[in-house]
C-alpha cells in the first residue's frame, strides 16, 4: 500500500521509517550500511490509518497517532510495539516527543491536547480550550511549552508542567486594533519611531483551519500555517503576530511540516 511519509532519526541508528494505511515500517541500518526493512512491516498495532509519527531525539522510540484514536510507542530498533496510550475519542492527527524523551503530546479530532508520561504511558494532563479538531502539536526544545493549532482557527500555547493555557493567538473579532500591517517582504511595518503600525480593520490571526504549528529553535517564536494560505510568526513573550507570509496553502503547510 502507499507510503505516507518518510522520517529520519537524529541518532542515525535508524535511518528512516514511514507510515502507511495500517501501521509503520522501520528500516534498520546494518553495520555494513545497508538498510533492512523490519520483517514485521507494515507492522499491525493500529486498527485504522496512521496519520502522524515522530522520533525521539535519541532515535530509540517512535510514536504514532491513528484514526483508531490511539497513540502507540514503538521500539525503533526492532519495530516492536512498546505501549498503547488510550484517552482520545477521535482520530489522532498529530504527535510529538519532548527532546528529553520524557513527554509525549498528542492532538485529536476530539479537540483535546493530551500530555503523556513517555515511560509509563500515564496521562499527565488533558488540555481543553479548543472548540474544534486539533490538527497539529509541537513541544519547545526545552520541554516547557506545547503549541497547538486547531480547526477553531486558534493557536494555543500551554505550560507542560501545570497544563495551564498561557496564550491563545488569533480570534480577534471584536472592536480594537491588531498588528497586521506588513510590507511586501512580509515584515511588520513600523512608523518613524520604530513602533508597529496598527491596522483598524484587519483581523488578527488565521481566518481558516490551522494545519501546522512549530516552535523556533530558541522557543521565542511560534510559527503557524493555515488553510487561509498564510504562515504567521508569533512572539511567545507577548503573543503578538510579528510577521505574515502568503502563498499557496498546500505548499505552506507541507513546507512547515517537513521543516518541523
């Protein structure tokens, strides 16, 4: 069956894996440099299509999210299923693993963002606040923040330790001003004093589904891509939108996903 996407581990021990309609494939690099496909591929486990996968930073674990509402952890070297995480009631669209490998985050059609203990599989926090399916989640490099993007057109930032919502980015529909005036290069326009120019009519945030989110390497910014054909840059400290790129929506979403 068709292979959905291919990934590489950072450690180099497992060179690549992909997911298809029923499970995941693990390709193991031998000492001679050859790639051997796990004989159990496509490796069962999930009972419906696998939508999202991710590697741990040490390359030892793979996590997958499926239309069967389950999150599964796999041994990257052998392809064996390690643990199943149950809690979502809808398809799991996005999964991520913290850099230290201690936390797994998942986003689902049920509108929930869930944080899990990667070692025990226990639920740590269930994050509520989105009013639509959660299509994308990511964890900051320091493991302290989670960002989520949803069909409710919002980007939310959460505290990993407490589960509290820190920021909700977008959704400006009432009276007021918003930071939305950009120049032809997509940079925020400033006045002669170096202050951002406010536009009184432009709504802040995405105007359609948010499909992908990611943290910058230093965690200072969040990037989001949506069906409104924009990529938006947000300042985490203030919640301000500081830049906006426009273009073909599918190119934007796929580009951000691959980079992430």
